[in-house]
C-alpha cells in the first residue's frame, strides 16, 4: 500500500515515515502544499495523511480540491491538540479521520488499516482465500493451517495480490504500490519476491499471466 504523507515538520514527518515503513507501507513524504498536489496528480495513492498548516497551499484547500474533483481516496488529517475547529472543518470537508498531534504512530497505523479495510469493504482484518489466511493487522500468513514467515515486502506483495484474487495485477502496478520514491528498486525486484513466495507456498498459487502480470488462483 502506498501512502502520501504531507507534513512540513521534519521531525514528525521523519518519525511517521519510518514507523509506517516498518509497518510495510510505502510512504512518499512531501513538505508543502504544492508538492502534495503534484504527487496527488501523479499517483493513485491508497491513502493520504494530511497536515493542515502547510507552506504554500494549506491542507484544507488540498482536501477540498480532492473532493471537488471526486477523488475518494481516504484522508486522515493531522492536527494540533487545540485546533478543534480545524478538525471539524477537516471532517466536514471530506476527511475520513483525524489524528491529534502528538500521536502514537502505532495508533496511526491502526487507523490507516481500519480505513483501508472499510475502503475494501472488509469487516475484519483477515483475508481468506483457498487454503490461505492472511491477517492484515498482525501480518501473519497461514497456509494449510501452518504459519508462513514473510518479509515485509512479501507480506505487502501477497496482500496486493489478495486484494482482488482472480484478477491479474501487472508488475508495474505492484511496483507502484510497493515502493516509495526514496527506495531503490531493482528491475527484477517483483520477480524475486514472487519467486520467494512460491518457494514458501508452492509454485501454483501465484500464476504468471504472460505479458500481463500475476494472479492468485484458488485451485491450482
Ligand atoms: Ca504544519
């Protein structure tokens, strides 16, 4: 999942970015309103974390423009403790949730998961597919009732493939949602992760669709 973090406070931005990366999110961090708009125009983010007081264009205007353009990606606003009126304005302008600074990054991660779950129409953080059970909150994968150890990337990759099982996802789509700007990506990175997942799950669960991408299949 790829998130956009819009925050001009360097300490807070850095802390949020690193915690969320450890939670398996790809995080692009921009520090002012104009950069935020460029990023939002360039990529279909899964979710936006939006500070309101920003240099350039302020967060509320960015949010209103998003919603005016019928862009429905979930937005969590990041606000100061004393700014109740900002929070109300934010929610009424189309924000889905808010976090009051200073906040616990783990709580923020849980709010992100909750919003993404709702976006995907899931009532619990668990995806079951064939003999696979993936817990999106704890990042535990069970295959044929046995726990499978996954790296953060493998977890992200399999959660993307399980988002719409039976649909083909291209390598470019996977790369786009797996890696942020600040991350070096080897040209064969996705192939390597798929290869490693197949070693753990058998070779038939993830099917390669020639020239198109990858697909999860229930009955190999
Ligand atoms: Ca600020």
